[in-house]
C-alpha cells in the first residue's frame, strides 16, 4: 500500500509557498503519496496519515498555544511536537549559547522588563515569530522608536529579543545550511531583509532574495556543532530530525555566529539547491516512515 504523507500548511498558504513543487514527484518515486492541508482544517484526519510534516504553518505565531495543542495531537508529526515547543520560542538561542554555541548576542526582554539597548545598530523582534514579521532594525540613536516597537509587542503579551545588527549581512547576507535526517544537504544565501522589508501577499513572511551558496568549513563546522547541541538538549539523535536549517552570519569579530536554528517550518531552498535535493528529502521522509 502506498504511504500517505501530509504536508501541513496554513489557511493562507494551504499548499505552501511553491518551493516544494519538486518534492511531490520525488516522493512518488519512492512510493509515497503527498497531500497538503492547513494544520487547523477540521475536515482533515491527520491521525490517519502515515506521516505529517510541518512545512508552511506560518500563522502559528498568532496562535502558538492552539498550534502546539494540535502538534501534541498528531503522533506522527515531524519534526515532533516537543521540537516545535522548544523551537517556536526564540529563547532556544539562549539554550544554545549555554551549551557553548556561538550565537548572535541576544537579550530576551520579557513583558514588563526594561531593555538594555546595544551601542550600535540593533534589531528588535518578537520572541515568537515567523518569516521576520515584526522584526525591525534601528539605528544607534533610535531608542525612542525602538521602545515604542517593544512596547507594542509587550502590549500584545509578546516577549521580544534584542540583538545587535550584524553589518556583514548587508554585504553577504545570511547563509542557511540545510540538513535532512541529520545529514547536510545544501545551502543558500538570504540577502538582508531589514532594510525595507516587503511582506509577501499572505502577510506571513518577508519576501526573501535567495541564491545558491557553498559555505566554507567554518560555517559548515558551526552548523554541525549547532545541530549536535540541539539534539543533545532535546534528548534526540540527529536522525530524529527530518529537517533542520541553521542560519549563520559573520559576526562583528569576523567569526561565524548562529542567527537562527529552524526546526519547525523553515523554507528549505529547493529552488536554490541542486536537482537531487528533493530526492534526498524524499528519502529522508521515507526513512521516517519506519
């Protein structure tokens, strides 16, 4: 019998952004039938699927409690509900830092707390957020507008992160390194998005300028170390993670630093990858079925 796999999107993007159009044929080639559904569609029996894969659930930031409750209800979810619970609040960056992973300096500002503004340019972003929505960049003398943005987030009951802006991003962007089943697959660059960000038509993410990339050994090594630290913190093995994306930038000291670790619903850059990437993803999905 053909295995049934559901890719979970959201109501605004029930079939994702289109990046995974080559994955369906790749899955069919290994005996897997792919369907798409919004994660909160009451007419879909997710428990009947052999595997449910989080792909474009980009409205979760507005309804995280509901989303995590749904994740708990799907026993065949990948990545798992426990992973989603840890990874959908950006305090996970502080966990990685405590584990010795070099991250972009990060301060978590809880509701009601006062911030410590960095000396130079900086970014204020929601601690629960997807697609850079709600992230804003401020200059070194823009503490007033930054405080207003922070207050607006806090008024919505949302914690925030403050990070010094990494100026190298303007020149070289971020490098996103993608893993399937714990094994490195490919990488792509994301150009700076916080200059004059444009939301896509769904309003769920900031439009990105992407290109293929070949990361150097320092970026590769940091991404590998980050994945090792994450699975240790979660009590998992690399093979337990169907996918992972590590976003790395060059810090002010010239060394690579982790900006994000995406384990819940990241874009995987198939359009920028080599033609075999969808086949590798399909193989990783097939491996999760057992």
